[in-house]
């Protein structure tokens, strides 16, 4: 099935594996919280157990070096896409208030990004992530 929107997550390729997984999970949660049409309906199994709703479409995960990540971030902002971000400083904080404060203190072009997630029209996301490779 072809969707008219796309979800892409980009993680900095030099992170430790546990950091890549952690960053990806946090960024995916940002996209999920971004709007009502991003997730589908909750699940249920034949025994009556209920499960959380998930994204309605695939999530593509990319790897990039720091300059590639910064360029994708800039293109995403220019195109007005929904963006979630994770910076190096967030590895040192332990709560949501401190996370937001750590990002608020830094101008966009000086953020030490380790990952971003973008969601929006397929064509705009494709142009934003052009040249990045899918994570191995």
C-alpha cells in the first residue's frame, strides 16, 4: 500500500547501538504524539486482551553523519514538516522538563543533533531525506 505521507527517522551513525535504539524509540514517540491520523486503532486479540495503537504506515530509519543530519534538519524545518529531535544534551538529562530546557537554550543551527524524526507529505519527506542511506 502506498501512503500519501511518510515517516522517516534519522540517527547519527557514530552512536553506540543502545543509543541508536533509545533515540529511535524517543523520536518515534514524538511522531506518534504529533497527530490523530498518524496511528491506527488499538489492537485486540482473540482472548479479549487489548493493545496500544501503532503507526498506520511503515517507519523508515536512516543513518547519517553529523553534517547530513544537520542538513536534513534544516530542510525539514524549511519545508514545514512535523519534526521531533534528540540532541546530545538529552543523554545527560533525566526528565522531560530538563529535556525541553536543554533544547530551548540552543539556536536551531547550533543544536548537537543525534537524531530527528520527520512526518509529512511523502514528496516533502523524500526531498528532506534525499541522499541519506537506510540504516543497516
